[in-house]
C-alpha cells in the first residue's frame, strides 16, 4: 500500500461537488474507485465533472487532475476505472490477490471518510480484520478497528471511504463500497478484486496503458506457534497432557496437524508442529478441537484410543476451547436446516419447544417463525446449551443440539430426513456418544412427530388483559395454540411490554401463520379465541388491524381474516355450576336458539327462560336496549350458555334486522364463518352502516388433557426463570 497512490475523488458539476470518495492509482494514468462515487444519488446519472487529487500529505503537495470514466462492469460489482488527464509518476506497481481459507486476515487501507473531515477532507488509515466466512460471497466483510460514530445529520460516518483500496499485507484484494448501517460503523463491505480483474475490458484498458496483467496471489495466514513454556496458560498445559497419548508418533501428529490447519484455512508449508504448537492451533480457531476430533474419529479402531479421544473432546469443551461442531459439521447443518426452514418456517420453533422444554432457547427459536439468516447465530447458541445426562453411565451425554436435530429429522420426509439423521449419527460418533443414548433420543423424536401429525390446531387463543397504563389502550398479551388432542403451546408470553391493538393484532397474525405451519395442519385454518375478563367483552377486537407487511396492501381487520370469538373463563369462578351447565347445553341444545325480544323483558325474565324452557339451549341472540344488554350477557354466560351473539352497535330492538344477514338462528356449525364473512363484507364496504357483531363461543372441551410428564434426562442449570 503506497500512500503516494492515494486519490481523493470529487464528482459534480462545474459549480459544485456533489459526491466525494476515495481511490487508488493502479497505473500512471489509471485510478480505481467505486462506481457510485461518480453518479448523482437522486437521478442515478453519471456526474459530468470528475477530478482526482493524487498523493498523500507526507509525500508533499498532492496533484489535482481532471478525470474521466474509462470503465465500469456492466451489471457487475460497484467499481470503476478512471483515466486522469496526464501521467502521475509513482514508482513500483500493484500486486493483486485473493484471500484464501477461513482464518480472518488483518487488512489496511487509506481513504477520505466524512468522519475525518475537519473543514476539509483528511486522510484516515483504515484497518481491521477481513473475515472470509462472513457475508454473502459477493463482498468481503471488513470488521473495523477504529469505528467513528455517525455525524449530527445521522449519515454514514464512513461516507467518502468508498473506493478505497483494501490491502492484506502488500496485496490489493478489494475496493470499499458500503457501510452496513446495522453495525454502527463497525463494519465495511468491499468488492473482491477477483470479481473484476479478469474482466476482458478491464484487462484491455490495463494493456493500453502499459500496466502489467494482474495475476492473483493467494493470501493465507501461517499456522500459529506455541508461546514459550512460561507464558502458557493452565488450560494450554492441560490440553497438551490430553494430546500426548493421542499422538505418540510425531509423524502422525504432523500429518493430522497439517490436515487440520489446511481445513481451517492456514498455510501449511513447512509446518511441522510440536504438541505445544498443536495446542496453539487448537486455541487459535474456535472450531479446531472439534475439527481434530472429526479427522481422528473415522480412523479409530482401538477402544482405548477412542476413550482417550472422547476424554480430550469432552475436556476441551469443559475448558471453553471451542463450540460443539467442527466447521464442516456446522456448514452441513446450516445447509440442511436452511432447506427445512424454507419449506416449514415454524417447524424449528415447534421442535425446539418440545425437544428442549427446560432450556432457555435462543431468540431465533423463541418466536413462532425463524428467518433463514438467523440460523447461523441460532445454531451457535444451541451449541452452548448444556447436555443431557449420560446414558449409559460414563459415556458423554447427548447434546441439546443433537436432540433438536433428531426432532426436526423425525418431522420431515425423504432425503432430508435421511441426511439429518446421518449428520446426527456422524456427529455423535465423533463425540463418542453411546449408540443406545442416541437411539433413545431418536425414539422420543419419532413418538413426538407421530403425535404432532395427529394434533391439528383447533384454536389460536389470545389472552388479553388491560395493562392499566396511563395512555389507556394497551394490553398484556399471551398467545397460545390449542390442539385437537388437548395439548397446548405458549407462543407469546405476557412478559413483554404492553401492546397497542395494532401490535397485538400483528402478534396474533404471526401466531396464526405459525399454526398453519404445524405438522399435519394441511389447509385447516384455526379458529381465533380471544380470552378476556367480563369488562373486556365490549372490546372490538375483531376490528383491530395488524398492518400489512411491507405495506404491500391496505390493512385488514383480523375478524375479517379469521373466525374470531370471545371466551370469558372468569365466569367459571363466579358461577360454580357453569362448566357443568355448558357441557349439558352443548350435549342437548345445539339446535335450540333463544332470540330475545320485547317479551323477554328485563334480566330477571331472561334468567327465568334460561333455567326453565331454555334450560338446555346452547345459543342466545341478544337484541334489545344497549343499557340492558351488558346485564343480559352476564346472565347468559353465568348460566353456561356457550354461544352468545349480539350487535354491539345496536341501540334497541329496532336494530335486530341488522343481524338478519347472519342468519343467527340457522345451523350452529356455520355461524362463526358467517360472522367472519359478514365482517369481511363490512370491511370491503365501510360506507354502509352495518351491524358490528360480537360473538362469544366457549369451546366444548375447554379443559385439555394434561400431557404425560417425562422425568428422564433432566437438564441442569437451564431454568427459564
């Protein structure tokens, strides 16, 4: 990296500069920079005037020259080649390279970021780490050393560094093009040099300007060496003791160490390590101990050696010398779970909650759905979860991650199931897990998947409780799914901040989407039950709108999207016989209907009807004065009427005809869907004055069976509280 080749790029019109960036002189008249530095942000058009100030203040006064765009790749990376109007005499040349392997490399560069401007642009020495395993592959990820904060206007602090050349050692490997806002100026992205230096037009321009044809140099990091004995930590000395019985033959140690170093991305030329050097290698890369175990395990025939290897891997993890998986194991699992998440976004969450019921799950698994880009951090977090108890005694326990993979594998079919189970088996063999222990977990997973396949979601239940907040309209919200087999699962705990109606509706929409992904669900759309206290029965929850994702289309009320009804279990405590009354009415009175009219009179006459000629009636349609309807509703619910329909906007008996479109006295089974269709039509034609139906529908089986409690394989130290 030659400071004399640094370039400050300014683009604009004859009257003003509209864009500033950095560049690097790669030939007497050629400057490499980022293309977006040369275009108008508003129009996307090339700015008419470009200048380049070549040089660094340590080399004396810089020279400002006019420049023109010579080349940029069509539909390619964000780079450009400028030609300045006269030769700049700088000795030497440019060596181009490509980082290899997995090991982060130190990088450096020079640029003109906005953060370094104090009246005029100053030079900033960029430095940090190039991380080969991060990013999408289209860019290099540069983790910064010095990282400025955004300016007062909130714009990127690194603005102006775009176009800076990125060097690893003395080799140019890329061009800075972007600052991801999510990382708070701690990260930059760079276009790799190998993505454009072989472009035919780029090579032609270099040839015309007497520049050498680029030959990419592979750049690696030499394998680490051990520190002097007195400087080694107790953990390093313990690992050395565990390694000595594994490598009594120095030639074997060298072979395995070179293989491991090569897999981890280090240079292995002339690498002949001692046992201490091998320990340094294992500690230099977080997945090195697991990778060594993966290399050794398939070649183990001696049970005594297998025992020593298992002891080494177990102790290495106990000493904090790396996560569970080797790099290849991690990559393969990421690929397999990525395909699963694309097909069944909710499956990983469901499997984790049942496979690891006592573990504090990573954030990605605490929500009903996980995005594919969250998988990597989620797997890393799962690697840290404690293992189960050993089965049989003395063998390593089955890690939480393997248990989860078995549950996921039992819930998919075909080739993916085979590959997930093969991955689990190979990883267990490498760790030294007893075959019986893994088979037991696989049996648990198969039984779970079988139950799940026969457990359609019958309802999505949202429990609402007014928060009592000063701003009024906020609710604590817990969401669960109730399955046909009587089991339940909490999807959203009420421990988070109280929600507005829109936020609660959004959480409900996410939960319904997750319920649709449950195994065996098919085309069945679950019913939404909103559980409230008696004061919450007046809420217009069905009119709450979640907001459309990405604002693709206008929002839509949840009551128009799903069958939404109320449930009020508070009356179970108030009326001791209510549950028994509900069961009787469901059993004997499904076809009976009581529609209130003027003859019903006040609540006393209504109560008389419900305990005499309508003692078994399961459905009541409430018409009448708004000031009396609240008392009538409570009488119905206290006496165990499971289905109650009313128009919360009605003022008297004269409004009864507004519910006529719902055919409230027709067959009961279709009532909730008729209400949903009515609400949808109302949302589609808001200009018409229509009824605002509220529906209470107490489920026939409101008390699900308790699942069998399994005490085998408890988890230690993972209390969710």
